[in-house]
C-alpha cells in the first residue's frame, strides 16, 4: 500500500517546516504559465482552491492564502469513487453522509458567493476535472488541505499527473486543534502510543492558534460558476435517505447550520455546562454537542470550538464539563497524529500493534450485526439507530465495535467499513483509530472489552433507548433499510494474519484514558 502513495507520501516524515522555509511557497513560483497578464505586463497570479474536507470560509488558512493571489476561484468534486464499493465490497459513502455533503457544498457555495468567489461543483474524479480547469483559467497556484491517507493521496496524485508545468501546489494542515508545527515532538514517530502522555505534554507546551480571518469580499473577476454541478441521487447511485423523527441528529449540513448548533448548545441552552455529565447519553439531541459531522467535513474547525469554549468559560462559567469538551477534541487530534505516525497500519488487520489474530469474516454474522439481530438487545438498538439515521452515540459505537470484533471475533475492518458507509460524521482517522482501540489492536494499552449487558443496565437502565429503536423494528411497520445498502461482496478481508489477542479485562474502568 505504501508504494501506491506516490508523491503524496508524507507518512513518517519529520514535522513540516514553518511557512517561508520551503513548505509553503506563496507567490514564489518563478515559472508562471502563459496567459494571464496584469495591466503592467507582469504575470497575474491565479489561485485555485480545491475544497475537500474543509468546507468552510471562516478559519480556513488555505483559502485565505489562495486569496492572496490576484484572482481566485474554487472547486469541489463529488468523486464517483467515494460512492462506489470500497475494499470490502461495502460502499464508501451511503445516503446519510451523501445528503449531508450535498447540503454542505450548497451552503459553501452561498457563503463564497457572499465573498464574490465562485465555487465550481463537479461530479467526476478530481484528476479529470482539476487539470482542465487549471489550464482554462491560467491557474498558477493550487491550494488544498493537506491529507495523508491512501484514497486522498491517490486523488491528489492523479491531479498532479495532469498539472501543466509551473503550477505550485500548496498543501495546508488546517484540520487540527494543535498545529503540527507547534507539537512538542521532533517527528510524528515520537507521538506516544498512549493518549494520556500526548494530552499532558500538548496541554503543557502547545497554545492553540487563533482561528484565521475570513477572506475579504473581492472584486468579481470570473463569471459566476452557475448553479449546476450538484449530482442528483440517481447519479450517486442511491435514493435519498428517509427522515426518521427519532434521530439524535436532525440537523442540516453546512457552515451556518454548524454555527446555529454551537449557538444553541453553548449560548442558548448552556448545555456545555453539563457536557461531561451527559455525554454518555443515548437519546436525543442534548446529551452531546453533535459537532462531529460538521467537523468531519470541515464546516466547523476544532479551534473555532476551542475559542468559543474559552469565551464561554470567561463569560458564563468554567468547570470540568467545559474542559471535557476540549479533552474530547484532543482525542480527535490524537487519532489524526496516530494516523500520521503509523500510516497504512491503521487499515491493517493487526492494527498499529501488529496483533496476530485469525479474524472471522462470516457473512451470516455480518448480516446479524448490521441488521440488529444479535443476541444483545443493546447492540441491536444501536445498530438499528445507525442503519436508520446514520447516527450512533459514542457509547453505542464503543459497544458495537467491541462486540463485533472481540465478542463475535469478526474482522474489525469490516465493522469499520460498515461505519464508514453509514456514519454521517465519518472521518478516516477517528473511525479507524477508534475501531482499532475497541478491537484491541490500537491505542488502548489495556485491551478493554465492553460487556453490553452491564453497559445497558448502566446507561439505559429504564430501557428507553432500546424501546425507541427496537419497538420500531419489532412492532410498528419497520422503516425499510436504505435502498442503497450494499450487500457486502466477498467478506473475506484481504491479508488476514495470526492468532489470538491478549486477554482483555471485561469492563472499561478508567475514564481518563478512554475516548
Ligand atoms: C468505533 C468508533 C468509531 C467512530 N467513528 C468516528 C468517525 O468516523 N468520525 C468521528 O468524528 N468520530 C468517530 N468516533 C468518535 C465519537 O464516537 C464521535 O466523535 C462522537 O460520538 C460524535 O458525537 P458528538 O459530536 O456529539 O461528540 P461530543 O461528545 O460532543 O464530542 C465533541 C467532539 O469531540 C470529538 N470526539 C469525541 N469523542 C471522540 C473520540 N472517541 N474519538 C475522536 N474524537 C472524538 C469529536 O470531534 C466530537 O464531535 C468513533 C468512535 C468509535 C468508538
């Protein structure tokens, strides 16, 4: 897999140099393509900003850097590869996230229109779309958020192959709370494999950078890109998801919707003041922030949330609950750094610890787990919620993941791929990192395993959550499964290794070290 990463391979590299020392060469490219001349005869700089998982105009350093060029235009590609079957015969993206993404991109286009920047929306592989745009508009500088996982790297490699000579590519790290240049480590290799050490050192030595300014409104240079380009459901090969009134995530995609939610959760309801005490809840919108789908596609940034937490602590109150939201955002960062450190190992059967185990790949077990027909009603209720809404609580995710891999003994990567398909908030690092963690192949030094019956009696003592999801299935007219659920193809996961994992204690008991 490493060989496939090509020019985009950034894994296990030393930390990047600060701007100006070679990594970011704004406006420094000597060889400009022909075409666009400023009035005084100098070559005009034209930037193309390629939106990927950073669908916002505020706190977007890459977009801001692009706006330092004389002319700027932007693009988002719905890549058909994202909607096809992935490595395990399971689609990479299902209808919930696809719907949220469409809303997010439309909201982005509106935000950009307010800045007089046009967003070109395309349905096609970036490698086919971007080089043509770059030639057509005489682009001199391509800006994008820096990514390092396989599929994202392959997409960039394909774009690079088609670039005309002289175009400078600028990649920006802008998805973190703690910026990579500020980390108290010399190399990603030095990131500890236990969270607490990472958290404590970063909390002590790193200041979270302030969010960047929003680009100023510009003179319109290019004709507006028009309203087209958004692929319909048919083109995506799926039907739109049905709304389910029980959903814990009834929100829309896009930057304005993210800020509405933050406004509501922090400032109107002040739920932040009780976050740590409610975050293990299972029913409704209130128990946790629900920021993750916006964070995952970049409609909201971690440091914007951080700044609002700090403001809340000054203006309303500071307590363990307000701190705990930052603590969880550090977990999010941590899984990104784990992925930067370990590269493709986060997708390997033995995970980052290279555990040897003969994982099962039973089609029948997969059907029972995904359709909520296991022996555990707590697991079943969570799996129904996921299947019918694209959402599952953190408590539910920990239990269902541990159950699939550790109780049922099935390949954890099949479970991760199912989550990838259905989750509204799918994020490659958080998903595969948490899956490894709960499958005893990742960053949990104690290999904890969940006992769903104990968990249900602790977190769903009244049975409210299980009734909510199991009654719908058993007694009412059951909502149909989303039509696009792909029947998993060959479930035999490639490249399986080895024997048994270490024995795991049955109950998680040390909350400090669990995500
Ligand atoms: C098996 C498994 C798979 C997961 N897959 C994903 C995924 O694909 N995308 C994703 O964003 N999260 C994932 N998580 C982490 C976590 O469950 C969600 O981030 C959280 O439930 C989202 O709800 P919230 O925004 O209300 O979280 P809150 O409790 O309000 O937390 C605030 C934010 O902190 C971050 N956070 C919280 N818990 C975690 C965690 N365990 N790991 C990393 N970041 C965290 C998220 O960005 C979240 O939005 C997964 C967890 C497990 C156990």
